[in-house]
C-alpha cells in the first residue's frame, strides 16, 4: 500500500531494450498490487518508456535551467512535454546546489511535475522539506548499495526524518532508500512513517528482477 | 562541400515536436547539397530523431562514465546503442575536465563514434588535438552568439587553429563556430583550412531556419 | 547596533598589503561604534589579518572535507587553527551542494566556529535555517552589485526571510546583502528584523572605503 | 640531481605549525643535496611558509579567475604577490576544465610563475604539453597512494610520457608521481627521462618524514 520508485541508474540492465523489458516486468507487478510503483530510467529512454508503459515514468535528473542557450542540459519543461511524471532531484550521485534544488522544485510546482528530492540525513531532510517538494527521499550514504536495509539498521533515521520533514512541511511525503529489498524491510519503512521506498540495485541488479519486486511488495 | 553541424541546444525551437520539424527541414536541405549536414538535439530527443531522420544525429554531451551506479548520466555506449553518430564534447556551455575529455574520446574510438571536441582558442585546440579526436571545433568565446563571424573577424584564429591542430595530429578535421550564418563566411572558413562549421542560433533561432540554412550552404 | 560583515572578495583593493590597509581602516571604524564589524578576506590573507587585527576575521569559504588526501582545499579545522572566527558558506559566487553546506555547518558547531550561510530567496533561507547555522545572509541575486538596496527595493524579502528563518530555527540571526551602502538602508534592514548586513563592493570598491563605512554605520 | 616537489595536501601533518616543522625538515635536507626540493602547502600556510623558508614554495591550486567579484577563490596574481614560486595545476584531487588549465598556464607565463600541470596518462600528458607549461607531472591514478612506484610498475608510462610531452613541446620538464618513496625508484624515474618526482604521503605521512626524504635523495 506504499510507494515504490525504482531508479534504473546507468545500469546496463536498466538501459535501452533490456531496460524496456525490465520496465514491462515492473509494470506487470504494478498491475497486480495497490502499491504505487514507478520507474526512473536514463534520459535517453524517457520518451520511449513513457510511450510504451502505463506506469509513471520519472526522470533521474533535471538541470536548473530554462529554455535557451544551454548545451547538454535538460529542463523541467522538457521532461513535462515528453510525458514524465516528475523527477528525482539531488540524488546522491547527482548532488545539486541548494539554490538549484529550489529552482527546480519551484518550477515543478508551476508545471505540476512531482518532485522527489533526495537527502542524506535528518538535517538535510528538514532543509529539503522547507522547499516544499512532493517527496523527500532519505538515503543514508553509508547504507547505499550495502544490502543493509535502512529501516532495520537505522529505524530512528527513518522515523526522525519523517518527523523532521513534517514539522517543516506537513504535506510532504517521505521515502527511504538504501539497502531495502525484502518485504519486511518495506513494511517496516511504512510502519516507521515513510510513504514508501526508493530502490535501485535491489531490483535492477537482481538475478530475477520481477521476482525481487514481487517479493518486495509481498506477492511471494 | 563542407561539414555543417547544427547544435539545437536547449532552444525551445529545437526541442520536441518543433525540434523534429526543424530537423526535417535540415534534412530537406541536406538532401539537396553535397555538404555533410548533421544535427545535435537534446538527449531526450536523440532516439526519436535518429529513428525519424536520415541525416546523422549527434549528442550534445556525454558523461565520462561507464555503465554502473550513476544517476542522471549518459555514456558513450548508450548514445551508440540509440544510434547517434557521435557527440559534441566539451562545448563552451558544458566544459569538461581534461581527463574526462580524454576518457570520452578514447571510448569513442573503441565504439566508432565520431568525437567533436570544442575548444576556445589555438592553444586548447592543439591540446585537444593531442587526444586525437575526429574533429576539433574552435569557438572563440567572445564571438559566440555575437553575429560576428569568426572567419571574418579573426581569420588568423581559424587558420592558426587548423595549423596547430594538424601539427599535433595530421588526420584531425577542424570546424569553426561562433557567429557564422552567411554563405561567404562559411566559404571563407573552408578557404582558411577548416572542414566546416558548428552552428546554433544562426539556424535554430532564425525566423526561417530552412532559408537560413539554404543561404548558408549557397542554395539562395 | 547591528552586524556588518564585509566580504573582501577577490578584489584587488581587498588583497595583500592594500587589503591589510583597508582592514585597518575597518578596524578604526569598528573601534568607534557599538556595531559588530568583521571582515572576510581571501584565504591567503587569513592568517596574517588575524594576527594583525583586533576585529573578527572570517573565511570566504571552506570545503566540505576533513584532514586527509585532498589537494587545494581548506577545511573548518584549518581556519579554526589559524584563528578565523567563522566563514561565509555558500556565497552566491561559491555555491555549494546542500549536503556540503550541512557538513560544514555541523563541523562549525563542533569547533565553535560561526557559520554564515548565504541564500538567494525566502525559500532557500528557510532551508538553510533548518541546518541551524548561526547566521543566514539573504542576497537577492538580481540586486547584487546593483547599487539598489534590498532593504528599500524589496523590504518584504527581508521581512519574510527573517520570519521564515525564525519559524524554522528561532535562534538564527539574519543578515541581508545586496546593494546596501547608505546608513538609512542599514537602519531599514535592522528595522525589518535583520541583525545586520553583508557588504562587499559598497565598502571595498568605494573611493574612500573608510568614509563609506563611517557613513554606513552613521558616523557621518 | 633531480627535482622533488612535495605536496602537503590537506594532511594534518602538513598543516600549520606541524606543517612548518615538516617544511623546515625538508629545507634541512634540501640544503644538503643538489636536488631541487620544493613544497606545496595549503593556501592558508602559503604566505607564512614563504616568509620562514628558503626553499621554493608552491601553491596546490589556483582558480582560473582575475581580480574581481569572486568569493573564495585565489588567482595567479595573488600567489605571485605572496611569494609563491608557482603552483600545481589540475592535481588529480582538484581536476580542472581544459580551458581553465590553459587560462592559468598562460597567466603564469605572463607573471613568471612556474606551472606544474598534473596529468593521468600519456595522452593527457601530450595534451597538457600543448599548453606549454614548465612541468607536466604524470600520476597514473591506479598507483596514487598505492605504495607501488610508477617508475617500477609502469616504466613505459614514464618513458612514453616523456617522449609524448617532448614531441609536443621540447622544452617541457616531466615529473612523475604515484607510489615513489625509495631512492632507487627516484633514480629509475630520472633514468627513464623524467626530471624528477611529485610526492605526497611517501614523505608527509612517513613516520620520520626527514629520514624518508633523505632516503629518497640518497643521503641514507
């Protein structure tokens, strides 16, 4: 009954035809559950995935620019036109300056795009909440890719992030990431007050990604 | 008889449906002349433009990464799979670190992608040539978007860039950019030893882009 | 009765022997008033200015690193050892990633250094306040170096920034910058709830910097 | 009979009073040999180390800016005025854009500062040589801090870097770095055509830095 956003990163398994196949497996699972499941593929795949899938597709990043004389940048207006639902912003692998996060979140409101601002601890979660994005996704850097679920290893981080974020902006929804792949860890995250999880390798790099996702949402 | 690469930048006129329409106009002109005319759209459009056009499509940028745990990055392998011919690298609006330019040029050779390294003066042109890319595109920053053609304002920069680049790597091809929109400036660039030109606003922001390109290549 | 921090930037007039002379003029004025007047010189001058002056000296920037294998970086521990009182953080000319601002503010608390986080609007001011620094300094980018005082042109920005910041972290002190050089603008800033001002060119680039500062604090 | 430049990095042992003590130990060794031995401390220490030492002092980094409205940056003119001999440029821990390396090397020539451009392989060494700096310092990234000397592990990299650099700019001097701490490795580097070595942890983090340096230059 939660939110699951899967970041395909620049994983070979998440790009191009393989990525589309993976995305369709995700769509299959999404159609069987009440959880909100969405994906974030590489920019090159965004348009195609939007066209070929019924689930929501997010960008992994947007740049803090308008239309104009910029080379090699994509902006909020562009991902909107292409049909993206929103974007990850300030992912740990694509950190942004504070003023740029603010610029993007603001633009997203205007365009009715969903903003998912990634943070690394309770304090930056509170700071991000002050910008009033739709979601904040807390990922303790020491747990990213560790296989150790944040909801088990540091439940107080999840709990206190939710509290800190809602104190600043009550409407915000909090996701947690880092190390989550089992159903019980997902459930624990929800119990701790999170709306859901932000995943990557746990699904994309799994031997059987579809089975991994089914396991996560409790279908197995 | 030269090379014309048109950078669509993040111009509103060069993106999405408008961008595709513009790209088809470019294709029409390309079919009427012997010049090699190619375009460089935004990453979100790359795949679609490749599919719908017969002219070569370049990326505006690639990141210096392999496949893996990177968010919001695109690499050489990806643009290859999507069908791009190559990419602009180190554009003045997307400058890269020296080690990253080298990484990308190297990867492009392996993948048989065409590398177009942008530079800002004669010395950086020589430096870029030492990395042995296919093209180096010299754009004096003071002339970018000025409407003053480099081939007229600073012919010695074009001439000496060609000389400097070929001294270091004889097989290299040199483009020049900045301010070129008229046929005579294009011809002058070729006369000065350049293989062609790198354009942007001169075509994309023209009132009638097709007419502007026809004028440039001497059809009007 | 307010706070005046003067950023010497990389102005020729604010560096080396000229900078020291300027700093001594600032010190003279500081000794005549109750306002808290401090300066922020270039890193190369930090140690010397601390040694030769009785007023507080701030760094213009610190990097978000510990001691270790970093080249060309300065950290919080270093400026502490050298005798700096604190540092500007995230100045508009040296913007930082959100996670790095948080790292630095946190380290400053541990080392009892004074943190002055610069922001560009009300929302980023609230976000910075969530990190609980000593000061937040709001500088609307469109007014920087304009000669138009923020306290006159956009009084509501000052007022609302103070409100937004204190809502998030009541102990915070708010400075405002951009365009302030006259006494009445300084007084207005204080009346609007700011603790003081962050200045640069208004003093450093003035024909007579000492007179400019005296004017600002109401000695003329 | 070679060149030894010691990068003090942001090592605790290389900063402040400890750093000065270390620098004086280096000076002692320098006075006993014909080798040219110089150091590169953190910017905060630059002025003081220049004043208190007879050996040449280099900056670890400079920014590609002139005097002006820049915060938290140091430029070539500043380190010249402070008495630095030159600077490391583009160190692997402080990589720069190609156009910025060019800007700095150019400015250094005008100011008669010694430029030491760091590179990571043979191709980037050739590219850097095209900018005509005084020195290029090649450090294969995989060997940095490894304890494995480049002159032993990859002698052909040293040899071919020297060749590649001198082909492009015959007057250039080549240093090599990464893993060098023993006299025989230093001698091998010179035999392979390098003018000397760029060191850091091998001396600064040694239990007895003075003994380590004496060993390196063959005094033990």
